[in-house]
C-alpha cells in the first residue's frame, strides 16, 4: 500500500488534464469518454447486484493463480469481502463501459472475471459484442455465472481454468480479430507481458488494450513501462488506476499521463460550469 501511495504522489506531480492536450484524438477521448459523468440505464442493475454481493455472508474457497491480495486475504473468503475489496469500483468499471460504448468492439477479452461485475459492464455496453472472460477459481466463476444470469447477459462466455493453459487455445480459436482486451488476471511482470504478447498477435490497428493496476507494484510498473515502449504500441494513456494502449498506425508515438476522477479537477470543473 505504501508503494501505491508514493506512486500516486509521483503520478500527480507528472500528470495533467485536458488543458494543453495537443492530440485531437486524446483530447476527445479524455473530454467525452474518460471524464463523462452521465448515467447509463445499464448501471442500475449492475450496481444492485454489487450491493447484493456486498451483503452476502456466503463463504467460498478461493483459488488464486495471480500475485495475491494486498489485504492478506486467505483462501476461505466471504463473498461480501471479495465484492468490497477485490471487485473493481463503479468509477473504473463504468469507464470500461464507456470505452466499449465508444469504440464498439465486436470481440472483447477480459483476463480476470472475479464476481462478474466488471464483465457485466463490458457486456452491457453492447449486446452484440462477444465477451470472453477468464477465471481460474471455480467457486468465483460460479458466482460470476449467477451475476450474468441475474442481469440477463447472454453475450458472455466464461472460460474457467488457469490462464497459462486457457488463453492461448482460446485466442487461436477466435474467428475474428481481438478488438478490446482488459488485463486483470495476474499482477506480475512476466505473466503480464506474456499475456500481452499472446493478445498482440490477434489485434488490429483499431484495437484497444486496457491494463489494470499498472502502479500496483514495482513489477506492474516495470511491465507497463515495457509495454508502452513496445514498437507496435503507438499511443498510451496512463490514468494511474489503468493504462490504455492504442495501435493506431498513423499515430505518432506518444505517452500521456492524465488524471482521472481527481477531486481537485472535479471541483475546478464544477466551478467553471457554474461561472459559465
């Protein structure tokens, strides 16, 4: 937790907002998608499911193939604790919804299903989208399937098992390009880069990759730095909590650090609107 706090301070000192953005593509994305704060109808049902999970006293046996938890949680965990500490908060999950709603991908991969809340946001943005989500823990996957059934989401396919054995064959069987990928399956350096390279072979120049928790640890920061310098990556946007990766062929290689959901920026924007 101390590492993340220090990383955030460094990020704030180096990051900016819409002012001074010289890329029309990034400016439009930041102003109209990333910082969009309006509600969508799909949010209500998913957040009701979140509250239901946060009240659940059911205990499940968790199998974790990733880097573990900063909270020191053990293998026996209550669903309410997973929902409160491991599930993506609404602000981040709804950002993913807006990105899918904006870019309209046909095929989405999510590496790390958990209880299915973030998956639901990805799937609810467009019912025509095929969402393939990967979860290593059988008990957690069972709860996620209940989430999809309750929300009546029929465009989600859950692949159960260790990503090290399930990702490559699933990608090989794709009949369409990989338009959008959300990496939240293993917060370690080597697996993150390996999964990125596997997905890279199936992307197009219009694909969007989103990496979660890029400042979660030194391992993740190192992986993020390697990815943003990759020769096939043209543009990256560091929002601290997540990193956005683009492959736009005619885009000059650029890297942006932009504040997201920052309290000071929200206060300044509210003041600007009131004085307009």
